[in-house]
């Protein structure tokens, strides 16, 4: 899972939770419901001849049907421990006084994950938390978990500004590292994930961002794109030699990257550029 709502989840959990969950129905047998393999025969949304949790409809989390007919509860969100985008720190309980993050807070009826993250990042906070779909908390509290972690399915309030994103829940705050979606940064750790600017919102127009990846002692850096959605031929991602600024690779909507590749250097610069038209989800790249 690299997207905030797990639309890219392709794992094999086939019940709504690992302990005492409800078994999921097979997508090739749910013809009474809108999502099934007859309507989506080409694997759209990850549907197929299986009963794995999926998010084909842009909901806030993967789910599955648990009953043939639409009376009573016939679908449920799946609680999938592994389905958390890197940088999403989890869903936590909030009893109010004091909240898990004690920096600043604000509310907005246009809240998205990234509007909250950007606001916290611009105030130099390390963490951003969203609650009830419209509240944004910033802070540096390393003990944000002190009231306990909640099931990810309890953070299922949609963000008021983007109904495909989860923005916490009732008394539940979803926490993110404010590095997510920054335009640029300096990385020195042995492994990390770098997201396109504004992620998980679509990237903005007119961006030019640089990230340095310098891993002292490395003989090569291994890259893998977990996500690459750039539709335009002028919006692009480049990798440059950190010492000479020589362009090693350039990817865009016409020239997609291989899933993985290596660069035999210990210092690489990642560059992203977007023009004034066409926005898209962007990218998530893991290096190691
Ligand atoms: C889920 O998958 C496991 C492993 O493939 C299998 O043993 C189990 O029977 C499946 N459960 C359901 C409800 O389909
Ligand atoms: C759905 O797919 C499963 C797994 O391939 C298969 O066992 C089952 O018979 C299929 N159901 C139908 C109605 O084709
Ligand atoms: C990264 O390092 C460069 C050079 O030291 C510095 O100019 C830049 O502000 C740093 N960027 C961030 C986002 O910290
Ligand atoms: C990258 O390097 C690793 C380790 O040397 C190797 O196992 C892998 O096959 C390489 N991958 C590519 C795409 O060249």
C-alpha cells in the first residue's frame, strides 16, 4: 500500500480482519452487487477470480462484500495491518485533553491529508494528524501513541476536501510524517520512500523539486517505483549524478520507468518538474 486509501493494495487478505473477521465473497460471484468480474473483466481495481480485499471504488480503505444481498450489512472495510503507506504512522485514540499532538490546530471544510501536512510542515512540525474529516493537528510529540493505537478501519471519516482520503474518525486521529509530499529534501538514511510533491493529493502545477540522496559508503543505490502516475510528456522525474549533475534517467508519461533499477553511485539527485497543465497522482519511489 503506497496510496493513502489502499487503492493499490494487491495483497491476499481474504477476510475483514485477521482475527474473527468475516470471510470475503469472491469478486467473480458478487453479481448482485456493482463490483464484480463480469462488469470489470480486465482486472480493473484489482478485481479477479479471488476474494481478496480491494478498493475498486475510491473508498477510504480496501473492503469486500460479505453477503450476497444488499440488506443488512453486506460489505465491510478490511483491517489489514500491512496496508499502510510508508509515512502514515497509524490511527490513534484521542480523548481530547490534551490531544495526541499539542502544537497548533485548525479546522477546514476543504481539509485533505496534504493541506494539513503542508500547514504543519510550514510551521516546522514533524507530525500532522487529521480527525473527524475536518480537523488538523500539528505537533512534535513523540508519544502521540499514548492513548493507544486503534484499528485502521476506525479512521474512516472521509476528508471534507477529498472523499477518497481517510481523515481520522470520531475520537480517532490519523497521523502522518510531514516529510510526505514535500517539494524537496535531503536523504541520508540507508532506505526511504520519497513521494511526489503534494502527495497523496495530486501534484500541483509549476513544480520544480530536488531531493538529494546521499548514502555514505554505498556502492550502489537500488530504486523501485511503487507508484508512477504522470500522464503528461512534459511533467517528468529525473535522476542525476549527485557530483556531476549529469542526467542518468528521465521518465514521464511517454517514457515510464522500469519497476526497479540500480545506480552505481552513493550520491543521486531526484528531480521533479511539472508544467502548468495536467495534474496526476504522481509517484512513490523507494530507494535502498
Ligand atoms: C483465505 O486464504 C487462505 C490461504 O489461501 C485459505 O486457506 C482460506 O481458506 C481463505 N479463506 C476464505 C474465507 O476464503
Ligand atoms: C470464482 O473463482 C474461484 C477461484 O478461481 C473458483 O473456484 C470459482 O468456481 C469461481 N466462481 C465462479 C462462479 O466461476
Ligand atoms: C538540503 O541541503 C541543501 C544543501 O545543504 C540546503 O540548501 C537545502 O535547504 C536542504 N533542503 C532541505 C529541504 O532541507
Ligand atoms: C541491482 O543490484 C542488486 C544487487 O547487486 C541485484 O541483485 C539486482 O539484480 C540489480 N537489479 C537490476 C535491475 O539491475
